[in-house]
C-alpha cells in the first residue's frame, strides 16, 4: 500500500516550496489519489478566496518604527535587552520587559490563532467538498440505474409513512406541486456509511434529489455548495435535520425549491 503524503507536504506543493524531488513525488502520488487531489483543490480554492476577499490591515507607523529600531538596539551596551540578558544579576535589578516585547508577543499569538483557524477552515472546506462529491455521485447513480425511488407517489402522506421503521428518524416531506416542484417519491440511500432519506422532486424535466438526515438542532441559512460535474448543490439545517439538494436545474430554481421547502 502506498503511503499517504504528510499534509505539510501537500501545503509545500500548493505554496511552491520544497525540493524538486519532493514536489515530483507528491505530483506522482496525486495522479492516483483522488482524496489528496480533492484536498489540494480545496486548499487552493480557499487560498484564492482569502486572497480575493480577506480584509488586510496595515500596521501603524509607530509599530513599524519600533520594529525597525529593534536590530539596532538589541544587545547594545546599556540597552534594556543587554541589561536583561547580562548574568549574574540580582533578581531585584531586572527591568520590566519593554513594551514592544509585549506587542510582538501579542502579534505572534494572533498569527498563531489565525493559522489554527485557517487549518480548521481548510478541513471544513475539504469535508464539504467530499460530501458534495458523494451526494452528486449518488444523484447520478439514481438516474443511471433507474432506481430513483423505493416508493413512488406524489402524496406526501404516502411517502412519509413509508420511511417509518426503516430509519431511526422521520424525514419531513412537503407537497410542493403548486410551487412547481411536484413530489415523485422517496428511497433509502447511504452517505458516508450513514443511512439517509432521499426525497425525489421534479421541476419541469429536471430531477431534484433532496437528502435528509439528523443534524444540529438549530436553524442554518441556505448555503450554495460546490458545483460538481455540472450539478448544483445547496444545503441547510432545520429542526434537527440536515438537508442537501442536488440537481442540474439552475442555481436560482434550486434556491427557490429550498425556500419553498423551508416555508
């Protein structure tokens, strides 16, 4: 079994760092590893978004001037730094650390916190990308294998009870025919080894798969997900459930479907 590259090595590839041999080895690994390719793509997408939209803050002139003077004074005879580092010294004669040291330490802490937050965003973005890929794949399989539904009905009072005893939760089912999204049926599906409900709707000649499973018990705004293989996705949370919708309808129609379902 081929070893997975260390996450830092993937960062080195994205940043253009590392030896030519290391970068060549990572590139060779990516050819046969879809998971790592997905991570690299997510990191590059997040980096581009941050570069394009992140707020930039310019250090004040006073801080830049203090920072500029540090090399000239550090260690000089009679300077505060040399007094602190000269041994032996009675403890009572040690001077308090200069203000710029505290400011520099604060900046380092902020930078460390930002790096941790960026790592968390990277992981969340990669997780969303993988889930969207899995959802789109399931949507395509349901169309290609002609196994679109286990229960075929336009009646929500037929589809909803069908899931009873087959799932550990009861998915909400809406009748949206008047809004232009008639219900076609439902089926059982799997995402990440978890059994979920799939509700099938139609909009004109387009099929919408709506995947439902238990999630956070708090409402979440509708968010556009990644576009995978030409299919639009979006997701939200509501009443202790997670919802992911996928279809080849345009993003506006998919958003309208989600708005109607949430009402």
